[in-house]
């Protein structure tokens, strides 16, 4: 019984990913070496696919069943007796074409998960088939996959808090008041010229009266 959602990174080959894709991304098997982890997989868990021979992240899926055992030969392994018997049913979420894979050497060193290894040996974090990774790493790479596939969406707008008194009030833009232009208008110049002329005439009359 799965008690909580777990985020997995599954390391596979291009050949085996093609087999999973050809089956409609409805089933995933895990090898016997990772049995302890595989039996913990359950509904709502998320799976991130890393293709080792392409050094790229290729897909994400959601687990839809409890783990079960089945030895029907499906995937390929260099050990002939390996049948990837620990299996779960899945549904695909994001699946990229090979040319669009997210480069593992670009994003790998930035992941929280790889900090367990020395900085110059972070690729060791991808050895083995099944890994539990932080949700933050999973979400980050899935967003990169969505962006590569063209399905990434802009973040949704945050709705106003209903407890705020002005939450439902429409926002009215205040009228923009234009700053006065530094250039004086023609009418203003004429007005100033008229006032100055009257002032000169008044001064001339006062001087004339004094001389009489």
C-alpha cells in the first residue's frame, strides 16, 4: 500500500524507451536489482525518464497501479535472464521526441539530488535504474520538458484575497495629468507682449507729466 506520492527517476535506454512508447506508455518494468524500491511504487507516484545512452531527459508519467510481478519478456537487457519483473501500470504525461530531449549535462549538475556526490562526479547519481528524487527536481525538469514540447503554460494569475476589503472593488485608473510644457504657447507670448507694451506706455506718460 502506497502511503504517499513519491517522485522517481527511472534510467533506461533508448531501445527500451521505444518499447515502452510503442506499448502506449501503459506499463513500466524495473529490474531485479532495484526490487526493494520497485515494490514501493504505487498509484499517483510520478516517474521521470532519463535515457542513459542519449544523456537526456525524455518523459514523465504517472503510476496508476500497485506494483506487481510479471516475467513476460518485454524490454531488453544485456543479462538474458533479466525480465524487469517488478512492474506498474502508468499513464504518460509529457513525452518528447528524441531530438527534443532535455540535456542531462545542462540541468543535471543543478539538481538537489546530485549533491550527494562530489561536484566533479555528479553523473554517478544516474547509475542504477531507479532513484527517488526530490519533488523540486522533478517539477523543475518536467517544466523543462513541457517547454521543449511547447506545452508550457504561463503561471496563473493570483486571485485577490476575498478577506481584503477592496478585493471586489474595480480598480479605476487615475487620470494622467500632463506636465506643463516648458515651451510657452503663442497666445501666452502675445499676452505677455501686450502687457509689456501697456506698461511701457504708462511709464512714458508718467515721465511726460513730470516734465511739464
